[in-house]
C-alpha cells in the first residue's frame, strides 16, 4: 500500500477504536444486547457446525455469552491462534471450561486442544463499509486465513454501528465479508451494498 493509504487506514482505525472504547457502559450494553439478538437469528438460519469467534478486545462486542449458549446446544466453537507474523491463523476448539493462556496482544487462547476448521467465522470490525469490507487491526491475519482455507468459511463481520464508514478503501488482498451484524440488524453483503435480512419470529428468538 502507498504511504498515503496506510496513513488513511491508520488514522481511521485509531479514531474508530477510540469512539468504541468511549461508549458509555449502558450504551455499550444496550447495543450489545441488540447485536446478540440479531446475530443469534442469523446463526440459527446459517446453522454452522463449527463456529470461529474472537475473544473481546478493546471494547468489542463480547460473543462469549452467545458462544456458551451455542456450545451447550451442540455447536462446536473455536478461537484463532496466531502462528506467525505472515502466516494464516489456526483454530483451537473452545468450551467455557477450556484452560486459557495469554498470547498475541495479550489475548487469551486455548492452552491446548485439537485444531479445527470452522465453517463460519465471526470477525470483529473496527470499521466496515457498504461494499462489505472490514477494517481490522492492520496485521492481515484474517485475510490470510480466509484465503488459505478451502472451502472458504462464511465470514460474518460483527461490530457496532459507529464503525460504519463510507469506504475503507479496500485493496486486492482484502477479503470481503459475506454478512455484517450490528445492533441495527443483520445484513447480507451484495454487489448492490448491504441488504437488511428479515427474520421470522422463531428465528429472532434463536429458535
């Protein structure tokens, strides 16, 4: 990337993370509750067998309560593990009882356990745009991981509406999301933009 584009993304990332971290506790809790409901409905429709997710970091949506419910219902869950600076990540199976150790960026990962390949990955977004591209932390870990897995897992971006921007100025190496979920709803990524998904009553309850 050019220095101008790198600076644009760095400044955008810093600003969006600061806004998220500055969310009042009650606003964050209310938005998280709504997001949990929309995400539960989407996952009920997609029915993943093995679901990758991320430990919450810097004010991100905390998917652990939802994952705990899904694991109890029989879905396998997994957390990403960084194996090298320029390498794709691997995933280790997770349950609420899994022993954890601190790893990259101080984020907990399973201390051991089987490697699994998720068929759907929940990907935190610092920013996202109408074309379905996400702004992460700049390391390219998820992009490399999605590119390396065959078949490619379904990629679901998860974040708050304050992360919505006009464009992250995507590059050829940026992997496009399949879905995006915020407190405002669940959206399918299409060539015409983000299309809101309507759920039936039983789906909205996660049934």
